[in-house]
């Protein structure tokens, strides 16, 4: 999960992270977001509730269907380490599936 806050209006939106890289984040959200507006993004890491804060701008937004959008966020500074972060998220998902199956 992620929260994006428009740094001008301070309006926040909730999203789900779909893609991670050192330079950007792909998200899915329920409504459109403005392009090239400075954002503060807070990523929630599920294994320990850690919050990772980064800044960036939406460089593309695409309607997928009604009330479902995808967006690409370009990060202002490349501070994410996507592989370790993605592995931690996969581990959490596998653990929860294993616990449900038992």
C-alpha cells in the first residue's frame, strides 16, 4: 500500500503499489491524479509496518476501467532499493498464504 500527498493542496490518495524500481513506482488507484505535480509518497512495508517516504511526480496516468487507474511516478531522488523491498513483500505474501492453507 501507498499514500500519495499533493505537496501543494495536501490532498492525499491511497493506492496499491504494482511496480518498483530505483527510479519510479507503478501504482493502481481509484481516481485520476494530476501530472507533474510534486508528490510526497509514503510506502508501507507489510512485514514490519515500516514507512518509506519519497518524493516524485506522476509522469503518466491511464484509465484501466471505471474507478480504476494506473499511474507511473518518477522519483526525484533514487533512494529505493527495489529488489530487497520486493523480496520482503513477496515473503509476507507467501507467509500469509501458507498460514491460510494450514
